[in-house]
């Protein structure tokens, strides 16, 4: 009883102290302490508290089976990058991880090496190749590589309401020497969904919603840690101001523009195309 601004924090900590899970006790104690410290330090007014509740309510109301506004909020606050970075500290030389994002689809079609994964998505053709290796240099055969990307209009297949088929995404498997190659399209920069409360918050903070162009990769391989990452296009004007703080300089690569002629897969291209080479290094699960 008679709790005041000096005693309320301790009272809440005590009330939570008998939770069965030690991890829940620990995490909740930190959450309460930091939340109370924030309110004290900011001298939070009742109007501000109320505006915060309304904002979080709107974030929740914007979520449905296709839209996850809370993850978007975590992304633009840098929390997703913080959690990714602190959970994926890798040995030197390993490919860095970055955020998964909301456009991953678990049931993408598995296509053979060399396939055109664009499957009708629009954009300049691009031929991608590289290798998957472990951090001890051994090639990784049969790595399951999920790839997905935006099209020339900056949209993912799942954002096209008029299109049911999955496009510009696939699952590929590296060959016996860890090599992979596929044809796709050049990805373009795109704004994260910004027609909801998170977009309004970005506007209020004088921030833009753009992400630099990138390919997404999620790579599973036996004996290795799963890698969630992107490859970013060098020269993109949003590299230094990614709305979700996902860029790592080691993940920036050249999409080399080629004049019409013979493509790396032997096909004859009558218009310009691009080539991208990128090698992945996976951390071993139990080095
Ligand atoms: C993406 O790269 O697909 C993405 C990541 C975070 C927020 C929105 C989109
Ligand atoms: Fe993306």
C-alpha cells in the first residue's frame, strides 16, 4: 500500500519474484526496471503515456496474417539488428548475419541449380554464382539456400495482391563442391510498408522508409550454423541510411553490368544483363 514514485519499482519486482521460470523472473525484472527508469528519466507526462498506449494499440491493430507491424517497429528501432547481432557472433571470416524481414516464405519452390528463379518477376536479368564454405575452408555440399528478392518496382511477390504465384524466390542446393548458380533479376531499393503507425512514426522522426537493394539468403547446412543474411548492391544510395539498420559493409557486392552477348550459363542475351559473384562462409555448429 501507499506506493509512491520511489517505491513502486521495488514493489513490482517483489510481486513478480515468485514466477516459476528463473529466466522469466530475470527478464521481467530488467524490463520493469528499464521501463520505470525510462519514465522517470523522461519525466513522462500522462498525455505522452496515453499517446504511447494509443500508438502501440494502432501497431497491434495493423497486424494481420500478412502484415506484422510489431516486427516492423522492432526493425526501425534497431532492436531486430541488436538481437540478430548479439545472437550471431561468428568466428572471423564468416559471412555476417542480418535481419530476416517479413517477406520470407517457408514453402518456396525448390529449383535446380541454373534455374531462372524470377519465374515471371520483372527486372533486368542477373546471373548469380558463388560457393558455400565452412569457416575451415571446406566446401559445403547440399546446402539448402533460400533466396528471395524484390522486383524492378521494389515489390516482393507476396506484396502483389493480384498475383498468387511465388516469384523471384526459390530454394536451391549447392553442388558437391559447394558451388551454386542461378538466374534472376536485379533487385531494386524499396520502402518498407509505411502506410501504418510505424510509417507515421518515421515521418514524425524525419526518417525515410527505404531499404537499399538486396538479395535475401537463408542457408541451412548439416554441421553448420544457419545463416540469415542479405547481399546488398554497391552504389545504392540507401546503403548508409537503411530504414532497418541491416547493412554490413562485408555484405555489399558488385552487380557488374554486361553488354549483350553470351551469359555465364551459355545463353545468348540480346539485351544488357548483370552478373554477381558472392561466396558464403558458414560457422561450424561444433568447431
Ligand atoms: C526486408 O528486407 O525484406 C525487410 C526487412 C525489414 C523490414 C521490412 C522489410
Ligand atoms: Fe528485403
